[in-house]
């Protein structure tokens, strides 16, 4: 078992660099860099019989950079500010409806499937970015680690299948595609949008931040109601 923690940060950076190069070369959504990195690192930890705690301790700085990374997404938002000002009512409405639907559907399905209130609380914030999701989950009695796992899973699925679904539904407007991805697939979906088109990335960034605020404000009031209705 590898007990030293110095290796985890360079390992993470090296694996992600490889995954990014592979994704660019193959140009297939299924080869998402985050998904590839997770598979490789988890496999290496299992083979080395290394606890996750040891790995995380050495790469904690990456976790600490999550919040500044979310703030950095405001730059493409600024570039589209003139369009956003003209559409702010529609944008707020879309993000509000999307946030409520995401919270209600996730929680309701979890409770119908027999999940405990603690697990249901962890699923509720699955569609917002990790720092916000973990804070919201803690405030309503969930398990932040489970919430983080749900966020990653939803983000990867959104980035892989989101644009294919838009094409099937013939959704071509860049603003609509960006808002949908940011609302449903948070930062991972936003990164995918930014790779494809800067306008999509800007609207996805806006949805990501707006839905995070809406979810953090509504979750403490909405979760008890959902618990009463569906449990």
C-alpha cells in the first residue's frame, strides 16, 4: 500500500493531461476527460491498495481550487452581458423552473425507490456544481460525499449525451443549449459547451451560477415538503 501522499497531485495532473489529449484526438463525447481520469485513478488506487483518504490528502489543493474555478466562469458571461441584459427575465424563469424540476424529480425518485431521507437529501442538489451541492446537502441533513458523487455522475452524463439530445430534438439556438446544459449538467456541462461554442459556454455559465443560487435558497424549504409528499 502506498502511504506517502506526495505522488497524488502529479499523478492526477498527468492522468488528466493524458485523458485530455485522448479526448481531443478521438473527438467522441464518451471519452470525457473527467470520466477517463476517474477510471484510471480509481483503478490505480485499487491495484495499489491505497485508501482514498491518502490520495485526497495529497491533492487537496485541486479541491480547494473548485470555488475559484467557478468564479472564473464569469468571464465568458461578461462577454455576452449585452445579450443577457435583454433576456434576463426569460433566463431567470428558465433557471428557476429547471432548478425546481431537478430538485423535485431527483428527490421524488429517490424516495419512491425506498431511499432514506438522508440519501434523498444527498440527491436533491445533484444538478448544481460541487461546492454548492455539498453545502446545500449539509444544510438539509444529507451526506456531502454522496452528493458530490451524484454531481459528478450527472455532469458526465450531461456532457456525453447532452448535445446529442439537442440534435435529436432539433434544438439549435446556442442560448437554449447553453442554458439547458448549465442547468442540468453544471460545471462539467459548461466545460463541454465552452469547448464547442463560446456563446453556449457563456449561457451555460450563467445557468450554472443562477441555478446554484436558486437551489441554495429553495432547498431548505422545498426538501421538507417533498419529504412529506413522497415518503
